[in-house]
């Protein structure tokens, strides 16, 4: 029974990645009910985790490198509003999504994900160790959604082999490694870009970063995120599999920063 519940939770989480639901905390009955609905969102994101999976079990601390995923917040908020027929994105309980208010969020941390050379571990401990609310609150400058913080810990953080405080300290250190190109800090108008242009801007802004260590993601016709591969010591490193699954669209829009 428990094995079936875990399998169901993992399947649902993969299908609801765009929605960023904290699925590891959902009751089993809701997991079963939502599994079919999640299929709708599955095809929206052009950068996806690899299908070929390492044969290692999901053991905490057993991985090869990290992916730091930086989400373009304006794209997330626009797409969320479209899915809700123009209504603002909401957190669990009906509260407005904090990152879709008036604060000028640009690139925010989606997550720091342990990876295998092929595939990735997930949900390495079910249920995950409980997160202290103080840790969640401390991360909201980088990950401006409590729901996202909980979800990333449940799905990815536990697999790092670090405790909650250690993992989120690693998230903060990883984010500090990457400099956002100045042109993407607070654009006040929609930018039309190519994936190559975005990659090149990050490479120029970050000495030591190679094009083989970065992948641009897109959802529909928008830039959704930039994924940067890091060693376990948080240095830049190549990741051919992640790079192969990057967005292949010719042109992408980057909606302006709210209040920018």
C-alpha cells in the first residue's frame, strides 16, 4: 500500500512540474484523483528531465552533479493567469501567489536538483523530514513562494543527502555563483530573444561558464527558465544530457518585470 502511494506521488509530481504543487504532501486520495488532470500540463515545458534513468536507487546523497534552475518569474505569472482565465495565480488555501504581486521579480530560483549523468533521483525519503517554517521564510527572497520551497525540499532537497538547513544554504550558495546578465535584471518591456542569445549573455556574465553547462527552457512561446549545471562543489560543469533537451524554438518572449 505504501509503495503504491509513493509511486503515485512520484508520477503526479512529474506531471505537475509546471504547476509546482507540493505533491509529496497531498493525501493519497487526492494523488489518485489528480493524476489524470496533470497530463494536461505535461507538454507545456520544452526543457524536461531526462527520460533515460540511472539504475541507482533513489538514495540520499548518491548523485553526480546539480542543476540550478532559474525561473523567469514574469513568464510563470503570465502563464498561470492564462490557465486561470486571467485571474492571478494562487497558493494553496486561495492566497495570491507572492511572486505574482507587485514586487519586481525577474529570475528566481526554481530549484537546486541533484542529477545523475542520465536521469535524476527524486523523493528519496517519503515522507520527507519536516521543514522548519523559519527556513521557508528565510528562502523567500530567492524562492518567493512557500509552496515552491516545500515542494523542492520534498522532491529534490532530500536527495542531496543534506539536512534542511544545509540544503537551503547550498541553494543560496549556488545562486550566488551565477551572475544574472544586466539586461535581464529589470526589463520594463517585453524582450524578444533567441535561446542562443540568452545562453551567450550568461556565458559573458559568468567567467568559466561554458555553453555546454547551460540550457534554456521555454513554455509555449515564452522563456521559462535557465538551467545551469554545477558540480557537487558548486563549480560550473558540462551536462550534455541537460543541454540536449534545451528549447529549440527560434524566438522567445520575456515578459517585463512587474513594477520594472
